[in-house]
């Protein structure tokens, strides 16, 4: 059991873990494939995989309710992204979708980091009173 003074650091991402996350999130690809086609399945799979990468990297925050609420909100925000992008456009390939996925990852990770700093600041002001 961890002491309150100890802090677990974020985990490093390895290629093996990234492949495992992609493989474990492949049911999302299959489900959306049957709902809306391969392109929609690909979009949902990419978005879900990047959210799971953030979860894996910031697994040290798993004990906090705000972390899971943020992840849930991030997944909800993915729905319009997946549905609004024209995935069947011939110009949108697997390679050209990658920068959009990286921006998505950066936004989710940035929100987690911002909330972490806010929660630490809030905890510091509460404990100092």
C-alpha cells in the first residue's frame, strides 16, 4: 500500500504496450464496422485507442474520481468527432488521419495534466487552512 507522501510517477509508453492497446481496443473497430462501415470503425478505433493510451500513461491517477470523469467526458467528446469526420473521403487515408489523432491525444493528455495541477493546487490550499 502506498503512503500518502509517496507519489507514483506516470508510466512510460513502450511499443509493445501501444500494440497491446490497439489490439485490445479492436472490438471497437468491429462494432463500428457493423454499425457504419470500415471507415467509421477505423475512426472510432483510433479515437478510443488514443484515449486508452492516455489512461495507460497516467495510470498513476487511477485512484482519483476526477480522472475517470475526465476520461468519460473525453470518450463522450469523441462521438461527435467520429461522426462528423467524413471517414469515407478518398483523401482521408490511414496516414492523413494520424495528425488528427495526435491532436486528439494531446488535447486529452493536456486536460488530464491541467486538472492534475488544479487538483494539487486545491489540495494544497485546503491542507494549508
